[in-house]
């Protein structure tokens, strides 16, 4: 089994987007990632990054007011379809596309997977269907029922590849635990934005802060027990901790 961390562009972001209590005015360059897990007999993609429209029409997608606070810095090569091509893969090679949640920077690249099987938490699916304020861009275009699996709670996708239900950031958010040969890697997704958010005293943007804190505590416990966390939007983590990005495969 292996895990590849795929870079999927950047945002110039105001710190207040990541930390709602922070004053406006401090700018950060925050990364976006997707993750490819290769099991014995399947390829699983966790998150799909941003859509083409996020690059070509950010104001139309995110709203005029949002763009100054969260400015996409994307090239065509950041799209998941291009990143897969760099790995000599086509969208149809992916056996299962899973979204941690349905925000535009995690499900925007779903547009590349027109005939693939998808998996998502049922709670997220229901929220994305009904809550247009939180999911304005319809990043998650639900495939027909024959291509969609709705998970409820923790779900083992393959031996050593487990979705962890970590609601709070959104109502159906999930993280991913990949148990590699030497160590488990914990893909937090937006349950934890950055290393500095990985503390009980801190919380990123959360639809339900009580649930978010509970999920955060759960992930902290897993890290205490040896899982190596990888955060969704940390500007420093890759360099500071020496993580290797695609095409490197953690095995
Ligand atoms: Zn995000």
C-alpha cells in the first residue's frame, strides 16, 4: 500500500479565514492538496482540489467579497486531471473518489470524474444538498445513486485505509487514516487546518464548533498514539517537517 500527497495549488489567504478570531490583514500563502492511496487492488483518491472555474472565474465562484480574503493562485497544472496525468494516470483509473467534505477546494475537481464511483458521508451529502449558503458553488455534483456510496460514520475502505467521521468543520466531514508499513499517516483534511490549529485551544472555521472540538480531540489522541498528522492548509508543514510530495509514494 502507498500514499501520495498531491499538491493542488495555493490561495493567498487572509489569516482570519483560517483563524476566525484573528484580525484581518495578515496574508498567508496556503496550499491545497489531494491524496492518492494505492492498495493491493485499487486506487482511492481522497479529495479532488479546486475546479477549473476556481482559476478562471474566482469571483463568480466564491463571490466578489470573498476573493480578496481568499485569492486562488492556480495554474491549469494544479487541476487534479493534470496532476494525475503527471503520474501517468487517467481519471478512470481511480476506483473510488472520496471527498472529505464538499467545499470548493476539496470537491471542485470532482468535475474530472464523470464515470467514477464516489463516496461521501451521508451527513455531508444531505448538508450539501440543502445548505446553499455553505455550498454555494455546487462543487459536489452528486453522481447518480449507482455511482455513489453514502457512508455513515467510520468506514474501512480497505485493510489499513479507514475513513474517520470527524464532523464539525462541516456536518459530515471525514478524515483519512492510512496505516503504512512503518507508521500511520493521518490526513486531517479541514478538521485541522495547520499545525498551530492542532491544539484543544484552537479551532478553525466550524459549522458546529462543539462537534469540531470533539473531532479535534479524537485526532489529537490518534497522533498521541503515533499517527503522523498531515494538515489540510499548513503553509509551513511540508518544508518544516520534510514531507515529500508527488510523485513520491509513502509505503
Ligand atoms: Zn479546505
